[in-house]
C-alpha cells in the first residue's frame, strides 16, 4: 500500500492541483468500485489485500505511519470508548 501511494497515487493527486479529498474516493465494496469506474465516476480502482496485523505492528515499531485507509479493521470499538485499569487507584 505504501508503494502504491508513493509511486502512483500521491504523484497523480499532486498533478491535479486539487485537494486530495476531491480526487480520491474510498469504498470497501469492490462492486461499488468497479461500477464507479465502469460508469465514468472514477478513472481507476485499486483492489488490495487487507493489511495483516503483523504489518501494522511492524510499521508502528519502526515509528512510521500507515497510508490512509490501510488500517481499516472490523469490528471497531465504539467511538469515544475509554479504557481504565480497574485494579489501580486514581
């Protein structure tokens, strides 16, 4: 994923001169991505394998950052979830 962004996506986005949000779209649904290209709403679609947890951990250990949307995991915890160790005193 990082190579895809570095070598292809980022240069193409920069070439448009538009904000990233206006140029890129994201969907988890491969049928939706295929339809967008077929109907002319998108120029291309990239289908990637999920990032394994070991890959995410390796990037974190290297103190690097994952490309956007490369760390989609399901199920997600509810937004705003706070965890506290109940064995310690505040």
